[in-house]
């Protein structure tokens, strides 16, 4: 989360994969854009969901992402 400029924004900062052959994707947008972007990203994964990870930096972000995915019918 970054609110330094006063705007409502969400960003996954630079991350890298520790697994051979793994990839990382980053996204930046507003809180309002997050649900569609998150669901689209998870549905578009090129691997099984149990071979993927969602990285968040605060527990409240984990709760929100889980709510978004559950509402979209995507199991944990």
C-alpha cells in the first residue's frame, strides 16, 4: 500500500521467484480496480493454483484479497 501522495493506491512492489522456472507478476492500481485485476490474474495463471502464491504485506490486505477471491468463486 502506498498513500504518500494522498491517492488511494495498491501496488505489489518488486518481487522475485526463488523457484527455478518460477515467474512473478506485479500490478499497480487503485483499490477500486483491485477486485477485477486480482480475479483476472488468478484465473489467467498458467499453473495450478496450488502451485502459485499471492504475496501481501499486511494482514488486512490478505483478508481483502481472500474476500475478493471467495466472492468470485475461487477457492483458497
